[in-house]
C-alpha cells in the first residue's frame, strides 16, 4: 500500500473549492430557483435578490456581531477618547464572530 500524496491534493484545493461552489450553486438554482453570486466585497456568496434589509432582519448571527461590535466600540471610545477606525471595527467584528 502507498499513502495518498497530500501535497498533490493540497495543490488542487482551490480548484476543488471552485468546482464545489459551481455545482452547489447550480443545484440550488435547479431545485429551488435561487441564484447565488459573490458579494461586492468578494468575501462571501449570497442569494441574489434578497435586500440587505431583509437579510439583516433574519440574520441572527449578523445581529449578534453588530451588537457585540457596537458594545466593544463604545468601550473602546470610552477608554481611548476616540471612535475606533475601520480596521479596529473589523477586528472587533471578527473577535465577536469567533467568540
């Protein structure tokens, strides 16, 4: 018996991910009529045609992150005397998301 060449598999991980996205997007459309597209920020994919307002209304995770980030930003401003910048807010949101 020989072991599988992990380096060769790793080399194709990104391509496999793209294939998975395409196949799952097509299945979602075929079975449910939904189209999926990459968000403008390029970070994730989302169902096309759902307004940001509706998405935010039904996204408990987003609400949790937004609330937690606001609390951290308030504490930051009280501690430093200035509002956090965009980079700091992004780090706060990441921290809230991961805890």
